[in-house]
C-alpha cells in the first residue's frame, strides 16, 4: 500500500487514496479513543463510536444486501453484476480444488487488451478454484510493464500455431495447468492444435466446453 504508482488515468488517484485511508484511519481512530480514555473522558469516545456506527449502519446494510444479490443479472459498466458459472465450469473448478496442489499455477487465456473476457472473469481461478495464475488482467491493479508482457505471452501461447512453442511458453512462466471454457474465443483452435501432442498437453478434466489441461 505504501509503494504505489499512478498513471494518467486520474480516477486511480481517488481509488488508491481510498485504499490508503482504509489502512490508516482505523489506527488514528484507535489513538483518538485511547486519548479520551487516558484523559478520563471514555464516555465521549463511546458516544462518538455509537454515533458513527448509527450513521454508517444504513450504508453498511445496503452494501451487505447488494453484495449478496445474485438475482441481479443486468449488465454493469463492461461486465455483468452477477457472474454466472455453468455446471461444467463449477465442476471444473471443483476438480482443480480437489486434485491439484494448493501451490499449483493454473492459467486461463488472457487478452493483451482488457476486454469482456477479462472484465467478467479475471479472478475466477483465484476466487473460486483457490489457485494462483502466472498473470491476469486484474481490473483493480495498475498495468505494470512486467504483467503486460506476461499477458502478451499468455495470449501468444493460446494462439500459437506451434504446440512446441506454446509448451515452451507455459514452462517458462511456471504454468502447470491451463483452464479453458466457453468464454475463450480461441478455444476450439487451441484444443485442435494440442490434441495430437499428448506428450506436451493432456486433458485431465473435460465437460462440455470446459477443459483443464495438464502441462507435460
């Protein structure tokens, strides 16, 4: 939090400033309450905390309700408010949780430019399967040069005409499994290219349009 970089998109300034406030304000509030207690005015601290809690309660309750609202299937700004996973996707993610080490690196296709594929499900592997990825177009993060370069390499891996080249890229990035589902526009071509190279890529899970591919 204390070593941040900001680029030309000015809305990141407020976003990152809010992150810093979330970290620092609780400490300042705690110090203020301790000061009231040391001065023999603990009751004032209790009144202030109670008032702040009552004032903030409506917003907190609304946010808690909205965060659990999976019935809202409408489109948001570039993504849907509820990310719906098909039964096949859920089964594939469950397979990863049950059958791969917690340290496994599972990579989905990422696009060089932030598009709908990334806006909607950039953290499905991390959030649902509980596994790391070599890279992702993480919406809340700034586009660091190293990550931009890794995303480009992952895209090249999924679109490469050579199975050997794709395998070499996966190995160099430390990728152990690939995640492929119906959202990937390059799915069919990639599966066709690697299907004859089971020495390099082999499917450990397949249901409908969802594949988990082990890197050989």
